[in-house]
C-alpha cells in the first residue's frame, strides 16, 4: 500500500479491498445455488416438438437436477455471489 492509501494489483489501483468479481449473466440465469452449496440446473429439450415425446420423458425433463461433479468448479466460478 502506498502512502496515499491506494494499492496496485494487476496494473490497476484500488483502495484496500479486492475488486468485485463479475457474474456470468448467462450462467446466473441458468443455475441456482442451493443452501448446502450445490448447484441446480434445468434440463434441455422441453421447448418444441413435444408431441413426439412421451409424457414420462416430458415430466422428467421438467424437474431440476444437480450439476455434475466435472462441471461444478467451472459453474461455481461463473456465479460467485449467488
């Protein structure tokens, strides 16, 4: 920290605290964090051509599910404050 109270990080000056992270807007509309820290997502395939899909398939596509473990780190980084 310099004498005037400003710090230099990554070529930018800021005062005391780290800069805020930006949420990925597309991800914030598609994913929600649960109270335990897991991430929920919706299914795809429920927008059109629904007459050729079985009722059971459409019913299961309408429910939310959890993001897989392989994608969890990437998704959590995109929605830091949710």
